[in-house]
């Protein structure tokens, strides 16, 4: 008869190795779980980084389209910037694969006209640029795997697409506290033999009477605003790089090219700026409150010409980027701290937003005694230098905002809004 102890001994012998099977199964499960956490986690990190690279490339290309020039060639600034910014953003520690536009091959940086089916309908006006980035098997730079290769997964990859669009902006939250008159057709001039029909710095706007306000003018100056047929105001590309001298003026002074009127800007707390301290601060800093040009914004004129605060504020601006210069050959700012590595700002701090008022509405309202200006455009202005108490600079394009659905005539838009549409 088998004893109890011998039966127990046989039972223990039959269970030998069972724990090894359990450990082996558990190891497989743990490896799979670790692979899911580590390798699949890397996949999601890579996907996010790839999207960041595509977004950066598309936004850089759109910025170049708006503010450099509209060269759509393979070596133009838009495609070059898009490519360089895309590959500069690493995906899992390595540059993503993006076909260089200058290589002559089918590129991963393209415009609507090159592949309409790759763009959404809102890009049909050729206002978009697309960037595709890859870190996958197809391009030979797949993401690494560490643990899931034990369960048959040998590689993994990601790709990302971004499309950025350039549209006209209708507002800015960094306008300066002075406004200049919009351009007019100078039909009447004191020196008609020299510059009749030519808008020059020595002109005055005279729609009804001569500058003494006494003699009716048979063929007066003409102004047509941004909503009128064939507007006379500042426009692109005619006035890009135009040298303008900003001269202090007051509400009772003549409306002349570059004669600015100090204006009261809305402040973040709901009040309006007032006095020299607010005025100087608003020149040297970004006010932060959007000013719309469509619908237009009416702003009161600040009493006095503010010559001193204007000069001080402009000197503060120049000190922020002292080496910046205007290149008349390219109508671009060069030697700016914004072009350094790392940059001091997205653009030179000396590029400011100048509000432009409706010349006729101010001319007419002044007759009725209302001292306010109707802001109907905002133009970029590079502060080049001080000449005594006047400011000399050049018109340029600037980033802006989109407030509501308002729009300005295409060739009068100096502000652009950059957005990702995919």
C-alpha cells in the first residue's frame, strides 16, 4: 500500500517546471506590454513631432510668400523656407525626410497649381502651400523598435501633412498712436507745371478750396476710399518701399503727405490713451487692442502735436534693433536682430503698424468741427532714422489679424494673416 508521503512526493515531481511555463508566459505578456508602452509610445511621440515639423515648414513657407516675395519657383523663398524649417524639426532625434524642392524631383513642398487634388477648396486661389514630412519605411528612415520585434514587429513609421494659407488681414493689435492721410489724386497744385496729377511731399489735399481756404478750385484734388470704385489710396506693389517722412501735425493743419495726427488708442481696460506718457508707451510697445479697418474704426485726435513723445518713442524703437537697415534693392529689412540666431523677435521691432485715415471724411468732418479720424487702412512702416523731429522710413508689409468677415481691396492690403488650414 502506497504511503501518504510517497504519493505527495510523486505529485511534487509532476509539478516540477510548471513555474517555468508561467514565467515564460508572463515574460511574453510583459514584453508585449512593454513594447506597447515604449514602442507604441515612440510612435505617438514621432507622430506629434512629425506634425510639428510639417506645421513649421508650412507656416515658414506662407510667411515667405507674404513678406519676402511671391516667387513660386523651386528655389524661391517660400519653398526654400518651408523645406529648411521642416527638416530642422527633428522626429525621434533625426531630421524627417522631405524631398528638397531644388533637387528637380517631385517635391514634398508644393502649391495648389502643382497638385490641386492635394488641397482643400479654399486654396483654389493659390494662397496655400503644402508640406509633407516622412519618417517611415517608404523613405528608408523608419522609427526604431525595441521590444515589439520579439512579437514580429520589425519597424514602424509616421508621416504628416500641413497646409498653410496666406489671406489679407483686416485688423492689427499693434497700431501706433498716430495716423496719416490716405493717398489722393493731386489734381490741383500750386506748381502745376512741375507736378500736377503727381502726389508729392509738398502737396496739400484741396478738394473745395485752395490752401488759404478762400478761392474755389475748378479742378480740385480727388480722393476715393477703399470701398469706392478705383480707389486712390496707397497700394501694392506701387507703394512698397516708398520713402515717407512723418511730420507732426495738428487737427487744424493742412492735410499733407506724411503729416500725422496723434490719436487716442483704446486700452485693454476699456479706457482710451491720453497724454504724453501713454502716447510714448504706445509707440515703443504693442498696445494689444485690435483696431479694425473693415469695418473702419473711428478714433479721436489727441490735442497737441506730441513732437517730443514721438521722437522719444521712435528712439526707443530704434534702440531695440540698432543695426537694422532698409535694402532698397529688395525692399526688405537687412541686418536685423530678427535675422540672428536666436532671433530677437519674429520681425524687426522697427517695423511698425501705421494707421491710415480716410482723407475725405476727415476733410469734411473738420469743417463740421468733429476732430476724429476714420481708420480705413493699416500699413507697415520701417523706422529708418530720425531727421530732426521728423521720422523717415519705408512702407512695407506686416502681419495682421482677421476680425469678423471684413476685407479690404486686394491691392491695398499691406497686412497678411497666416493660418493653418490642415
